[in-house]
């Protein structure tokens, strides 16, 4: 085969790879290099988003602790509610003997009422 055949073969007279095959190899190599270089950056950005983003929420124990701290009472039950704003409804027996229901914001950890 000759160098000008254009099918990406190695010619016998010139052992270099012909232009179409060289271009294809360079394209594949550039995609691999970009993937290796940019993948760690994408993972780092996603980790930052998870750490600083709005997905940080509290669990049932943290909601109970927030209600206990706000009222000084004993937690009777915790229920997770989903709706306009995700929240926990915590029933608390206050020190004066009344039962109160607090809505604890899942993101901030603060009582709503």
C-alpha cells in the first residue's frame, strides 16, 4: 500500500502511521486525557456542592434534641413531614405538664412555632 491510500495503513516504504489513522488516534487520546484531567475537578465540585448546598438536613435525633433544647421538656414523639418545607413535628411534654407540638425546620434545625 502506498502512503496516499488514505485508509490508515502503515506503508512499507515509510513505517509512519498515515494521516487519517493519526487523526483518529489523536482524537481518542485527547478525549482520554481530558477525561482523566477533568474528572477529579468535577468530583471536587460535586463534593463542595454536597457540603455547602441545600441538601444538608437533620435526622430525627437532632430534631428531638432541638425541641428538647427549645422547651426544656421531654420528647414524646418525632414525625417527619414533607410538604412546602420539610420539617419534623415533635411532641414534647413541657416542665409545666402541657403537651406541645413543635415544627422543627429540617434544614435550619430551628422551631417554626
